[in-house]
C-alpha cells in the first residue's frame, strides 16, 4: 500500500477531527496543556482547508495523519525570545496542527508527514520551515530534531492554556 500526502478536502473533516481528538487525549494523558483549550476546532480546520493549508497523510485508503503547511508569515513568529531565527529576512513556511492517528502511532509517520510537507514547500521555492510546540510536547520536539530542525527560542501563540511555545526552524539549500 502506498503512503502519501494530499491536500485535505471537506470530506476528510470527520477523519481529521477524529485524529485531532486522539491527539488531544494523548497530550492530556501526558500532562501537556497543548490543545486543551478546545483548538483546533472544526471551524479552524475548515478554514485551513479553504485556504489550501490542510494536508492529510494517506496510508492505503485511510487518513492516518493531518497537518497544515502555511506558506505565509505569521504574526506569532515575528517576535522570538531567548534566541533568534536564523533566516530573519527570507520567506518561510510554517508547519502547524500535526497529528497522527493512534492506530498509526509508532510507524514513523510523523517523519514521513514532515518530510512530505518540506518537499511541497521546497517545490514552491521555500527553504526555511518553522513550527512551534509546547515545552511538554517531547515527541514533537524529538520529531523536529530528528529531521534537522533547531530549537531557536520562545514564541507566544494564541492558546488560552499556555501561550509559551518553543520555536523550531529548518534551513535547507
């Protein structure tokens, strides 16, 4: 069976939201306040789909993962504390809302999802990629570091439970 990414459609919403619900539960079970304020919501994912940001990871004929690839800057990433972005004046893409379904966990599909999103961005001329995650989200930190992302400092996002997140960046040729 082939494993690949494709742009998400509104028909994917039930599968995406089920995966996000599993991820929220995983974070909660691991004492991580990330996503415990209710986001990402169905309305947010629908908007992501409408903007072309939302992608799904397909394994065979099943949606097993979801993530966003935003090819535009974000205000939350303008200020970074306790460090600095390596490429301040170059365009960058942001990887957001990454989640792999519980049934697919442990198969390195997060790496595959990130790698595919980086390829999509690179094909569009992007060489710098950023993401943020909570300090307690060790799996997401390890995933990024495995792929060459470097922790750059602290960014503040819109999150009612804990807005302080670690900012990561990957710079490629």
